[in-house]
């Protein structure tokens, strides 16, 4: 499966916020919101600083070994698990919830980015080791999001068989009907189809929880690259942030510190996430609910669970794993248990991490280099053929469809439909008429301006009619533009925000992952487009 690829500035795609594009371009307005620039120099400094922030490697390795007990481990996974015990080993981390069947394509892309960045850092720092880590957000309880994926335009929804609480803890027993329906859509037998069905069947029908199923699936896809899957839902990991949990429950410092940073950020940008007075959930059995404090009583919402201070501290001491950080504290938890030098996240993740630097400093936790995950547009052979027929390059396909059509008409039919020059000439004449009218009677200013505005509107209406006439002449090409856009931007969105990996795996197999990994330049802050060629 040969391919070619190109990179485009993220700003040229029209799909990313100004905060993200300003961050990547090192805009001075954001200097106070991060510590290490998302480039080679920033990562070099992050590696130097990370050594000053040790983590409990014994707990890390022992807990991961326990989590991997039920899996067949690739030799690269075994090697990296062993390396994590060494002080000269660091991690490159990306995080995501355990979406059913991985959810959307960006799940795949962010993991590949972490894998490739770890490889590059090793090449540049041969005296050190770098391990890619997928940090599973298993404690998330948003089943509406995590239980949904799309294949061939159809939405598949798992409602959890009535289960509630952390999705990672949910039992997989009720998934068979959904998987059966999906597998029937996978087409005729073939090596890729058989491999994928077997992989998904073992993942979701032979593992009892969503977390274990996700770990198995991700390990099958990426274990050969040495990726480590970490599930933070462990008492041993929570013990590492015991002081933070206690401080948050008793003093709620995160609320004021984060809001102060948000206030500064919102001078120029919109905040991505807002703190609560207590940024912890209570996690037990099928419960994951927010904790609120009223006076001297702490209450778990939507339950009858209440504590006074001594009862609360006893609960925390005995069961730290029952306290689950929300988005404001999750990153601090992650960086407290991993020797991380870089965190790779999507645009929304980058945005909320930029709100948290001061909070990391308050708790004395290392604040890593924040990297925007690689975004990818996959251009299949039939789509590449359409682009060639239309004369479009990678940059042009990101333009709005109406603009694409205008550009095509201008390129191939000339500018006969445009009236800019004529309007300009008419404006000059009308301006002269306006001045003549005003010189005769100043009260005619309003009438002359109204006449000019009416003429502009009439010319715009005429231009639209002329454009429609041109479009009729190239109706076949307009249909091709529409077909290309619908294929490349499903639901008028980026592929990575709509499609699931399964369709690509069915067509290309595991080689698809190798091709993407090879194409990713992890320190190049640009959008990747890949043309598959047969």
C-alpha cells in the first residue's frame, strides 16, 4: 500500500480554535500559560527538568505488571515495563476514555503520535529511554459519549445494559447483540475481516469489564510498538496523590487557583473547562457522583452518603481509590504517577491544560510539554482521483464547498460571472451623482445613499444569478466537488471526529497503522494528509 503525504498549517484547515493555533505559533499572549514549548527545544528542557520530579517507580511497575497479568505481552511491552523501573526512563503520555471500539479515529492518531515521539526522543537522547503510555480514562461515567461509535455512516449505541457509574468498570456481557449486528456489516470473509472480528470478540466477549476489554484491544493494536496501557483506577495509584485529595476535600484551593488563571486567559480566549468548589467524584460500585460540601458536611450528590470531617478523612485513608479526579485534577494525578516529559492531547485538551500551570506549581507536580496530537486526513485512491480530476490540492479541499465551486469556475471558466469591476465603476459614477445632489440640496444625502445601496444589492443578486448560470455549465464537476467533500468530510466534519478505525483496518489491516506511524513527524505542528495509492 504505497502512499504519499503532505503537511498543512493547522490554521489553513479552519478546524482549530485560535487559542490552539496561537499556541502552536508561539504567540506572546500565551507565554504565561505553559512552561515548555511544543517543539524540540521545549522537549529538551522538559527532559532536563523532569529528573527533578521523581515518581514511585516501584508502585508504577508493580501495578502495571498486575494489570498485564491477563494479556499476552509483546517483547517490546516487556522491555518497556522493565525500563520504567530505571531513573533514566521517561514517558510520553496520551490519555483518552475507554470508548467502545476506540470511538473515533483521533483515538488511534494520538496513540501513534505518542509512540512516534517516544521513538524520536530515544534517537535524540541515546543515553535515556522513552516509553509511550496510553492513560485510560476508565473512571469517566459519560456512557452517552463512550458507548457510541460509527461505522459506514451508521451510529452504534451501547446503553450499558442499565449499568451506571464508571464506564471502565461496566460489565461487557450485554455487548454481543451490538457486535453481531456490526460484524454482519463487515462484508465478505477475508484475512483483515477475520482478524478484526477475532480481536473484537476476544476483547469484548472474553473480558469482563470495559477497561480490561479496552486494554486488550489497544494492546493488540499497539503492543508491538511497545505501548503501555495504564488504568489509573487503582488504590496504589491514588495513594500517590493522597495529600492532594485531602487538600481538595478540606480546603478547595484548586477552585480559586484555576479561576485566577482562567480570568487571565479569558482576556484573549475562551476557557475550555471550569473548576468546581470540589473537583472530585466519589467512585464506588455503580456510583460516580460529585462531592459537595455544605458547612461541616460533605455530601455525595444523588445518594444518601454524607460525612463529617473525621468520617471523610477515615474514608479517604481506607479507600483512596474511591475518590476520582475530574478534568481539573486528572492531569495532576497522571503526572504524579508517571515520569512524563510530554502530554499529547487534542485541541480541547491543550486548551484546558493551559489553564492549569499554576495549579501544578501549587502542588509541586511536574508540568510537562503539552503537544497537540497529530490530526490526519486519509485520502483514499478514489478520492485522490477526484482531486486530480478537479485540479484540487490538499490545501484547497479544506475550503468551504461554495468557495471551492467559485474557485473552480474562476479557474476553468474565467471571471465573466464576477461583477467587481462593474460595481466599482458604478460606485464612482454614483459617488459623483451623490456629490452633485448634495451640492444642490444637502437633504438629498439620505436619498442618494439609499439609491447607491439598492444598486449594490441589485448587482449582488445579479452576480449570484450569473454564478448559478456558470454552475449549470459545469454541473458534473459540481457533483464531483460535492461527492469529494462528502467522502472526505463526513457530516461536514473532520474524518477523525466521525469515523471509527474498523473500516480502515478491514481495508488495509495492521499495515495501516505502520503507514501512519511512518508518516507522522511528531514535532511538526502541522496537519497531516495521506494519499493512499494502489
